[in-house]
C-alpha cells in the first residue's frame, strides 16, 4: 500500500509514540484557551481583581478625602465630622 510507505503507521494512532499523553495535552490546551478567553472578557469588562476590597466607603472616609484634596478647610472638616458622629 502506498500510504504505509509514505507515512508509516504512526499517522493512524496518537502520533509518534505519544500514547495517552496526547489527549491530556489536548485537554490542557483547551482549558488554557478557555481560561484565557474568560480572563480577557473579565479584563475588558472592567472586572475587579480578587485582591480588591469590596468594603463600602463611609461618609467619614469621603470627608477625609475631601479635606486631603483641599476641597474643604479644617473648620468645615471638624463641623461635618461632628455632624456625622452625632
């Protein structure tokens, strides 16, 4: 037969002696492809990383940031802080 002379028997099995390792590599390849797609979709969708804290910002936190940026002065900060704590 012509095909045996050209290709030998390896073309009809798993390849050149890969045995059971070939299918495992194929599964690993597709798992990596799918994981890569999921990661890209998450990044493009603006997903948060797992290290991000889901803690809500309190009113005091916002007040402190406004004071730090110079949006309010010390007197305004103290007054609003008293109002929030009461």
